[in-house]
C-alpha cells in the first residue's frame, strides 16, 4: 500500500517541545472514542494546558484509511501520561465507548476497525520505522494508562479511564506485520 499523509498541523504545534528522532522508541495505538475525524480534530485543537497546548496524537487514521498528521514526530504530543517524550501517538477513528465513556453499562467497544485503517496503520508503521531508528515497540493506550475512576452511573463501581484501542484491535496482525514488539509492563 502506498502511503499518503495529509499534513494538518494543530495551531499550537510550535509550543510543543522538540526532540531528536532518536528519542522515539515506541508507538502508542489509540482510538479516538469519538464519532468522526472532524470531532477528533476539534478536540485536538482545544487548549488544555498552561503551555497553550492540548491533547492530541501525532497521526489520525480515518475509517477510509486516510492518514492525517497533526503533530510532527519531532515534537512531543500530549497523548499518554508518562510516555510522551519517547513515543508517537496514532489515533484510529472509532466510536469506542462514545458518548458514555465511564458508564459501567457501556464499557463494550463494538465498532470493528476497518481493513483500510489496518492497512494504513501498517504502512505508517513501516514509514515510522524508517524515520525513527530506535523505534522498536508498540503499546495500546490501555497498556500505559491503567487508572480507574468511579462510574458515572454508579460511583461505587470503577471503570477504566482508558480502554483503547480495545478488544477488537488486531494485535497479532499488527505486531507481525510491523515487526515491532509489544510493550509489556515487565519489559517496558
């Protein structure tokens, strides 16, 4: 698959810290948990921090397989607490648990990822391996963001704060197709 990346930098990109390509060791796979790319872009443009920046992945892959870059890989994006300086975030457009992320009755993620998204992801990972010499592992957002919080429908129950990319993400295919190792808590 040939890879075309639509460059659409977020308004605050110049405020994000720079880093050398050698700092990137990991890709973190996310899903937007929003209905569409436009809403994901709108969320990414929101200023959430005193620095003037917001929360965003580096790349977004829409359901049709189109790839959009919001943050250059040589900048640190805010996509996963504690791992931003050495990772690249890739967001797959997917409903996830939208719009009731923390309702204990809505924790099932039922939208499958499209073939076009997975093919585009594999092409993007191959390109990233060429650009970032120390890139050697993949993690899911759920692997790194393990906090739980009270459910909105019943505060006596805890639900995961993050559950993406979720149970329908084809890890074996992506690990095999990318040649990258899967992050584990013991091995980092």
